[in-house]
C-alpha cells in the first residue's frame, strides 16, 4: 500500500505543535495577501 507510506510522510507535518502550524499558516496567509 503506497498510500500508507505517503500518509506517514504527511504525518510528520501533523507532528508539529498545532500552535506552530497555526502561526506558520497565518504568517503565510498574511504574506500572500501582502504580495
């Protein structure tokens, strides 16, 4: 099942603390809107 391997790859991102992910997403959105 190759899909399982892909899921583990995306799982590393989920391993991040939710607060950090939210901050990165917010900064990315603001940067995109600013540009």
